[in-house]
C-alpha cells in the first residue's frame, strides 16, 4: 500500500518578511523526494512546519488525507533529522541503536570502522562520526516517512555513497524528503524534485 504525505496552504512570515506563501509538496512511500533551494529560501522552516515544531500563519499537513498538526508526536508517521545534533552527547552508540530498535552488527556491516566502538559515548566521536550515526538511525527508523535536513554535511564521500545505497534500499519501506546544499550528492537518487524559491515550490 502506498502512503502519502502532503503539505499545502502554508504561509510563514518572520517580521515583515514573507518566507513561505504558495507551497505544495507531496511525498509517497517507496520514493525519495528532493527539496532544492538557495540558502534563506525557507527549506528548513518548511520541514519544521511539516514536523509541527514551528508555527505557521496557516498550514495543511496530511497523511493519507488525514490532517496531522503535530507530527512530531507520531513517530510511526514521521521522523526528522535536523541540521543540529539531536542525540544527547552522554549516551553510547549501543544505547542509541537500541532506542531505535537497530542491531549494532547491522550498523557495523555498513560501517565497519565503528567495530568495537559500541560502548563509546557520542561526545567522544568526531563531528562526522556523530552525524553519520544520526543519519543512519533516522533512515532506519520504523516510520512511514523521514525528513533529512543536510544529511551529508561533515560526512566523507565514501560514506555518502553508502548512505545513498541505504536510502535506495530503505525507500521500499517508507518515503524520504531530503534537502542538502550539496544537492549534487543526492539528485541522482531522487524520484521527484521540488525547487523552493520566492516562497513557492515548483515540481521539476
């Protein structure tokens, strides 16, 4: 069964500046949707509005035609990778994977450089290692949709290719919405691409 996530009628003003005004966005399971746009166009704001963690003047966010205003309360429907680190620094890799119902050996198969690091706390990792774990658990999360904001930042090119392969595998089970200023890294795996400019989305 194909599930859909749709967002429209979104308006956002910050001060006297209108950021978003004419939005339509549709994601489906078994697909990867890219969201492109220059810095400052409102891509992160749009994701936060869809997630329900940011207020908008108006919005309509629907999962299978059912309106959900606080999707962050429904991990079965939507998970979100923000630009900043969201996993506490004092927990171990093992604990992070356990909380997301992921086996360490499964993670290790993709990234053998983490072998024997299961007990290592997040604060002991490099910025790239920490980001890689956060990207991995969101991609593997048991949910209908996942949004990824700047997933390739601070990650080595070899790991980027592994993440892209993982996205193609996992999209069989869910839908992805991805934005990254390194758009060349992921447009080749996108099934649909929207461009956000002047507050409007354009399907290309």
